[in-house]
């Protein structure tokens, strides 16, 4: 009887749990048995492992092999178990390997020729490996070279990369070496977002998007086809502040868990624009087995753009209400729950009516116009901050002289910096004005008397809800921050009220701002 063990991890949401892989080779009928609540990919690993070992001239025990994945009660998912299982099976036959196996964490899918393939969800596992542990915690991590870009983002010297199973085995027994993960700067990030300099005219719309970027506010645009709604939305990430390294790590981990990272580092604010036919699961997340992050989590630290919002079912849109308030998604399964972060800027876009025209050119019946945006409920509209009516008349033929995203981004960064310092002095951890709690907003930073009287009147007339009052105050602070003022004035409040005037863009809805 021979026994060997090593470490790996399994991902649940964006959190990873350490897993101990043990292999015992002993008397019994030939075959491999894997226990420990593995999914189909784990169960199928026995065939990949045996073929890879045979094709690389490595030994395969012709007796009973028992593999245990501990803790036994924790579900295990993913093909990255291939490498640690293969190494423990071979390591059980060679005493030289057992000491290094116990001190190392391995992740990697095996091709039939022994090549290591990239795996999803690598970042949460790497972060878990670096967490404080006991005496048996791993001091080295080995990952496929195809995951090197993600691994390099952590800037750690204990992460090694490999290309093949034999290469890893030689390192384990001390007959060879492995390269450390290269520096993150060696990898090229994805393409930058398009630039605002491409937009000709539309000064009011550009100004509203600048305010949205500075305060982290949600936006709804209503206008005819070709009035620039998609162009404005696509350029919003380009004027947001650059992501910090922790934000890059968190966002890349989410994209890796969702299987959309393709091994790239998410270096720019994500822009997620799903098709209007999306389901609630695609938007919020879910699915069988381990729930996958939906579009709201994929847009974490970035922008979620829902075009043709009038075509999205009301139940799907209303599922956004809780993530917009809490900044996270909780997906419950039997005896456990998975939590995904979901701090994003929402941009909705829709045509004013079924025909897409406006004013005298509209051929729709009044009832058709009234029903067109009925799927966007009153509570959902109340959670939006800025309403922008877009028109083709505000555009010009040539974009020559249009301000670039870099110029706008400088003002946005200065406004956000001003806001962060203000909230920090008050002991509030708020990255943007839009996330400041109503209690802090009203109690610690009360508006002046003139503002109170104005808002009280709108509240009494039913033109603002209590949530609407808070959103107007947050918008006023953002307008003041962009103007370099220490306190919102009445003109800042007027601008905020104009941006909240939903009746301007949602005709006939009868929904208060």
C-alpha cells in the first residue's frame, strides 16, 4: 500500500475552498475510484489521466487506485483536478515526490498527450492559496502557462508555470525546474473603449454622461433610432477612472469564474451589453450545479448596458432592483449560497415608441405609446438617477473639435477625488456619490434651507419619492464636485432636478421622478 497527497482548490462563486487530494494504491481489482462529491468533469478525469500518463511514458498502477477529495461534504467542480490527481497517483509510487507534493498546490487540465491546458476560475484559487493557513498550507503553486497572465496579476514569486505533466513531475522529484509566472506588464490588455471624440455635437447628452461618470449614477436614455444612445453608452467606460489592481483582480476573477476571460487580464472597465432577449438567469446569474455569475456580476466595476429596454420582459428588468440597491447577488442552493459582487453602472436605452419616431412623425396610436415602456416599472424607474432624451437634431455632421475621453476623464477623476476626500473626512467609505447612504446624506451633510423647501414641495406634490429626494441630493453633490464647489447651490439642485425629470423622456408613464 502506498499513499500520497497534495493540494488544490474548488471555486464556489468568487470564493475558493482548499481541497486535499489523496491517492492510495493498494490491493484490489484494477481501476480508479474517485470519492468526494466531484462533478462530471472530475469523474471523467480518470480517463484523461490514464491516457496522458500512458502517452508520456509515466507509470500507471495496475491495481486498485482510490482517490479522495477532502473535505468530502464540499462539492468539487472543474477539470483543474486532473493535474493534482495524476501527480498523487504517480507520487504514491515514488517516495521522492511525497514531501514536495504535500507543500504544493496544483491546478491544470490534462490533454491526452500530457499538455497542460488553461482552466477557469484560477484567480479565486490563487487568492485562497495565499490566505493564512495552518502548518500544512502550501508554500508553492503550479499552474498551466496558459494561465500565466492571470497568475502574474498577483505579483507573487511563489507561483510557477508549466507546459506539460512530465515537466511538472521532474520538478516534483527534483530533477528539473519550473519558471515563475512572468511580470504582469508582459501581457497586453484588451482593447480600450471607443473615444468621445467620435461623437459629433450632442453637448447636453455628453454633459449628462460626464455627470453620470463622476458620481457613478445610473442612466436611462430614450430617443429615436440613430440618435446616439449606443454610442454614448459604449464610451462611458472610457471616462471612468482606471481600475486599481485590486479591482482588476476582482473583476478578472469574476470573468474567469464566468468563463469569459479567455486568459486575459481585465485592465479596463468592463462593458457588458447582453441581447434584449436575455433571461433572468443570464442577467442575475444561476444555473444548475455551481451558479454562474450573470451579466450584472460580469459588469462589476464597469457598465451594464441594456439596449432596447422596452423589449426586455418586466420580470427580468425588475430582478435588477435588489442588486442596484445592495451591490451584490445572492444565489441560494440546497444547504449553501453563492454571493457575487455586482457594483455596476446601469445604462438603459429605448426608443420612444414602437415606430421609433418622435413628435409629428410618429405613426403610433396613443395606446401603443403608453404601453411601449410599460415593462419598465415605477420602482425600477425610481432607481434610475439620470434621464436623457436623445435627439438627432443635437448632432452635427463632423466630430472635428469634439472633446476626447481623456479630457473628460480628467474632470471626472478630479470630481471623484473631491468626493472621496469629503466622505473620508466624515468616516464614510464611499467610492462615489451614488453609493452614499441616505442617512449620511441627510444627517451629516444636510442641504441648505432653500434646497429643503424646494425638495419638500416636490415631495408633497408627489413629483419625487423619498428615494428620488436622495438621488437628487446625490446628483447635486456630483454637479457641485464637477464645478469645484464645496457645497451644492440652488443652481446645482436645478441641474439635478432637470436630470431626474423622467416625464421629459417617458411620455405618458405617469411615474414620478
